[in-house]
């Protein structure tokens, strides 16, 4: 007789079976919390928005505690998901943007969806890299907008911040938009490093992908040639000495 699963097991199974919807839901909540922080003004209306923001913080904290409780290996979950911890940081200046890091997890989940598609291997790899690139770009643009709003004459709207993020991440560096606050400069430094790393990773990944695609094809061709040599030897078309010599020539091509 099979034992009934424990509440922890049932909770973990529920999360894993709805993982993509779960992550997308909390990514949307993360975006909502940041939008609230960006648009909240002052006075009684700001207090209402702050209350909603603290409520969202409570939701993120409850989700984090629930995931730890349901995890089969709790300490392993904590070590493997440091980004979840950023979601429960209180809504103080700058810290709210850390919740957008959840978009990287969403990008990873969408990458898993790509792997189940019928697209070619290289297309899937480029798609996964593109998802991460877009997620980092959005996070950085919002971070700069948050830090520079009202303090930088070159950052008048979110479009200016997105333009800066694209120029910075591609390491073009026009210089028409640049950070003036400490927070903005830290974001710029991180984005520059990530930009170089992403394009280096893209080049290395494509090179490895091309090599891995060509290697099986080359091996298959050589195997067929060796098989043909054996067939010719068995049929008496070539001698044993000629077969050995032809095999050596084929193997030397590896």
C-alpha cells in the first residue's frame, strides 16, 4: 500500500507542476512593486502606495518562507536561490529594484521552454542568451531611472534610461547620457562588465555549437568510409594490404 504524500511533498509537487506560472506571477508582482515606487508621490496618497508596497513585501516574504518549507533540501534551496531573498528586502530607496532580479529566473524558465521547441540548437542558444540580455537591460534601465530621476538632466524619462542601457551594454558609449549619482555609476560599471561578458559568452557558445554540430557529421562520414573499405575487402575488390593502407589514410584525416 502506497503511503500518502506529506503536506510538504504535496506543496512542492504543486509548485513544480506550476513553476512557470508561479514565477511569472511573482515577476509581475515585482514589476508592480517597482512601478509603485517610481510613480508614488508625496502626502497621503504616497502613504497609501507605501502601504500597498509593504503588503507586496509581505507576499514576497510569505512566498520565500513557503518555498523553503516545501523544499526537499531546505539549506540547498537557500544557497541556490539568493535572488529570492532580495524580494523580501523592505521597500527603501534602491532596494525595491532588487525584486526585478526575478526577471532573470523568468528568462531562465522561458529558455527551458525554448529547449522543448523544434528550433535548431544554435537558435535556442541565441534565444536563451537574448532573454537574459533583455532582462538585464530592463533591470539596469529601471535602476538608472530610479537613481537619476530628478538629479540628472539627461534622464528625463524611462526611454532615456533604456537608451543609456543599450548603449552601455553594447559598449558603444556615445556619452550623450551618463550617470551622475553614485548608484547610477555603480549600475553603469556592472552593466559594462556584463555587456563584455555576454558578447564574449555569445561568441564562445556559437563557436562551440558549430563545432559540436560539425563533429558528429565528420565522424559519421569517416565511419561510412571505413565500412565501405571493409565491404570492398570482403568482396575481394581490394586486398588486405590495400584495405589497411586505405584505413590508415582515413584515420589520418581525423
